[in-house]
């Protein structure tokens, strides 16, 4: 009876989405791009980040330059934070997302992270993608 109860509780947790954390996976781990060219970083979530009620994707992108704290670039998967240059753009929905940087500049050398904020904290980050210039 105890085992049946444990299995039932586990099933309820799984159905409710409370079973396990959301895992974020970025690719590539590193990339080298020439000045003025385009850089593309992908992010995949283990669960959909799309809220079917408000139709928003709970996905953000951050830039972390050497010796500096992370800076928010994109939220809701595609909305640029105030002051972020237009060459940064975000796209995607559900489980698959992309950060694109066009006309790459020297100041874009940094680590880039995706982050989900779909459910309760703590929120999950991708492992990071290191962008370097050729």
C-alpha cells in the first residue's frame, strides 16, 4: 500500500509539471565570428516555455563581458531590453530559441546565456556560449 501511494504521488507530481527542473541546453559552447558578420546561438528547453494563456515565452538572454556582471539583452524571447542595440535579436517559441547578433562588433565578445523564468525560482540557465572574434 505504501508503494502504491508513492507511485500515485509521483504520478500526480509528474502530471502537474512539478517533477524535475527545466534543463536549458545551449549550442554551440563557443563560436568564433569575424567582425561585421552574424553570430547565432541556440537554446533548447526541456519543457515548453510558452504560456498558452498570455502567449508569451518565458525566456531571456544575457550577455556577460569579462569582469562584468550579466546584462539582460532580451526577455519574452524576442523583446529587447531598453538600450540594447538593434543588432541583437531573439526568436523562437516553445522549446527552441535563438539569439542572433548581426554586424558583430568588438564589444560583443562575451559569454551569452539563456534563462527560463517559466515557473517558480530558482530559474534555470543554459551553460553559456562563448563568443570570440576572428
